[in-house]
């Protein structure tokens, strides 16, 4: 019965989805019982949420029955009386809304889930059933050096990526049918299936493009729009890349300059950070640097740090205040001749397995869907793809003086789209006009991928628009625990309270906490307490460890020999050290246990045997509830205990 009812609803809604301005049937002013609607559609528990998969037309533009595609929606019902339904559109394109829903909601103030019904979804091309992904081909392309001075090599790499990626796909049939224009109609059919209520729609990053297109096509469906990290739809493909590449260049320069004002960074960096970066980039431009990379089984593999890796680390570090000092720390290590931290960071940034150098499939991210959707939404050039690619590289050469450090951003994805099998047309929509509903625009002035200028452009064209700018902030600013802008958004969603001014400014620190390099000074390791604290820092700063999913145990090689293994324990996370030398001449054996919550012994405990330049047997404890630390044992032939600091 549920299936028959849904088929009827979809059949009635289909004629209304033909183009801009389409309005679903039913009285949209009346609220609906979302829980009852989802139950009637066959909703089933999925974690702490309820999921329902609905059959949608494979091609909304085809007449008759042209096949179906199943789209999955994940719903969080308001725990108190609902004040409305919020459609939450994640970034990408390629991000799985269903896959990240619970983690995302856990980061928000509990008032959100108390007051709002929230709907996440996997748009077509994303998710376990029809996700478009090619991690192997993408891992190779993302680390390849594409140089405008070698157009044949760059074009060859882009051609190979497009061919190998498509060959890696489970199916190619969906490639012509994943444009955002198709996906917004899937969401509108879902809205029809639940009773056609008016909804709030929130989009982050690419989700802002989706939200703008949805609100333009179905204005009567919308109660309000919140867009966060905003894409200006009116920009051409080349115009978009020009805009964000220039913005990223300026932000990177600011990050490098900030090292002089950041305690720890200025002491760690041997020279000015900008000079260190440029010297390393120039060296890598000549050739990749070969490194001995320690593997988890204790052996050594020859690996290469490339210019693309350095550029990727620099760019993705710009996404938020907490990411920026992580890159500066790796750069500081490079200034001292230690390049493994930069290589480890690159593996993390590019989602590459450090043990095998193979691209890692991520159940919440479908990288090939990024290209499939982007290349379908945007296009440039004519039928001659080679001519299009050479034009892109010629534009890049002309653009190079404005992007001395991050030029790859301007052309690498465009080259891939030049050879992607399905491309859209080059027509761009009119600027987003908004409507009678409020449009709240959120952005940071230090957003590298959707620069603040795009938000200014949207604000200047939209009706009933309001802008909140976070100075020094990240890409996407809502839900990061900051009173401003969170309270502005909550007031709008819960009470309908409009911002008090059309433009408001918030502010946060541009650079997060910097963790100094450890044991860099002569005699630092003479102090057992300093050594233990240094080990704790390196565990926390290891990309392999903070990216670990908590499943199978993971062993990594320490920079100067030996290994450390991480595994799940009954109450937390266990560490096993085997001659682990994070620093030259000091080997560590022993165990550790980190307990995050729910137990009396919350925090980190290390039981260590130290050998090499120093000898000892020590126990270190850091209670994360009180932040208190203790130490006892023997070290270099002496009994050691918790230090007694002096002024």
C-alpha cells in the first residue's frame, strides 16, 4: 500500500517539475506530520535517525517511463514540538548527506534537533547504491605534477585521469543524469511525497548552489534560505576558478606572514615562513624529492614529495583556523630538513593510504561524483577538447603572475572537465534573486574556496537578503560552536526573527593553537617529563592517528625507525610502541591507553621504556578531565617524579 500511495503522489507531482517556477500541489501553508509521513513511506531506523529510499525518475527531462533511481533520505525528527522542516544540503558536490548526518548534528547545539525536523539526503551519484567514485585514478591525478610549462604532460595526465576514472566506475550509465538540475527535482518530489510543506533549505559550499537553484525553481516551496560558504551562480567556470584562486593566494600569504606573530611558530621556523615555502616549492618544481618512508611493518619504502602535494597541503590548510597551524608546523619541520611531516600531511590531505599510496574510498565522499556533477553543471570550450585544454593552459600562463603559489587551483579541475565524458553547456543562470522569504548569507572573509566576494555579489542581487561575515573564519561558519553566527541562525529558524541589520560582522582568531615541534633543542630529552609530553604531542599531531576510523588496528612507522600500533581497547584507544624513534637516537617501547569519556581514568596513560641516548622506565599520566599531569619512574639512572615548577 505504501508503494502504491507513493507512486500516485509522484505521478501527480511530475508535471509540476518541468522548469523554473514550478510549484508542487497541496496547501503548502499547512504543516505536516513528518514522522507519520515518513513512516507511511516505509521509513526504517538508521542509527539515531530514520531513513527512507524513494524511487525517482532516472531522467526528469524524459517523457514517459525512462527508468528509476533510488534516492535515500535521512531524517531527524524534532525531539520537542517541531518549528519547521529544514532540508540540509551538504557540500561537494560528492558529499554524502546520509553518511555525515549524525556527525554533523552532533556538532550543533542540541536546540537544533529539539526544535527542527532535519532532512539529509544522498543526491544522485552519491551513496552506496549509485555512488560515482574512482579513488585509485583520483589519487594519481591529485598527486601528479601538472605544469603549464609542459602542456603535453598536463594534458596527458588529464586525459589519463578521465579515462581511468571512468573505467574504474561500477557503471557509466548515470553520468549524463547527475546535474544539479536533476537533483533539485528529486528533492522536490520528496517534498511532495511528505505532503508538500513549506521548508527551510540550508546549503553549505556546493550546497549553496543547490539551494539557490532549488529556491529559484520552486519558490513557493521555500520558507527561507540559509546559504553558508556561498557560490555565485552567475560566474563562468573560468571566473569561479579565477575568483577563488586569487582569494586563496591572499589567504596563504597571510598564513605565512602570521607565523612571525604566533608563539612557537616563529621559534620553530628557520627563516621567514614565506621564504621557506617558496624555496621548497622551487625545489619541487625542478623534481620531486625522494624520501625514505617508514612503513608500519618496520621496513622502508622510497616515496616522493611532489609540488602538487605541497600545493594541496597549503590550500586545504586555509579552510579553517585549526587547519592553518597544522600546515605551518609541517612547514617548520621542512625548514629544518625534516620532510616526512609534509609527506604524511599530504597523504592525509589527498586521502591516500600512506602504507600503499593507493587512494582510499571514503563512504562519506564520492570524488568522481565531484567531477561528474561539476562538469555537467559547468562547461567551457567547443567540441575540440584538445583545443579547449590548451586554451585553459594558455589562460593559466597568463594568470600565473596573480597566483604564484597556487596556480594549479586555476586549471587542474578545468583540465579534467575538458576530457570528462559528459559536459554541460556554458550558459550561466541569472544571479540568485531570492524571494518573499528571507535569505541569510553566511561567509568568512578568509574562506579560500568560496570567497567572500561571492557573498557580496549574491547580497547585492537578492531580495530580502542578510549577510553575516566571520572575520578570520573558516569555509562554512554555522555549527562550529561560535555564538555569532549560530544565534543569528537559530533565532531565524526557531522564531522567525530577522537579523537586526542587513550586514553584520563576527570575528574569530585567524590562526588556531600552534603546537610547537618537539625535542628540537639541545638537552630537551634530558627531562623525562618533557620527553613524555613530546610523545603525547606527536601522537595527537599524527595524521595517520587522527584520521583512524577506530576499526582495524593500524601500525605506522616512526620517522627515525621502529613502529607504533593503534587499536581499539575496551574502554578507549590502545597504543603499542616497538623501538619507536620519533626523534633521532631515542627509541621507545611500551604501551599507552587513551580514554575519552565515561570512565574514572579518563585521559592518556603511557608506560614507556626508553633506550638509546637516554635510558629509563617511566609512567606518564594526563587526566583530560582535570588537565593535570603526573610522572614517575627512573630515567638516566635517577628516580624521577612529577616536576616542581619554579618561577
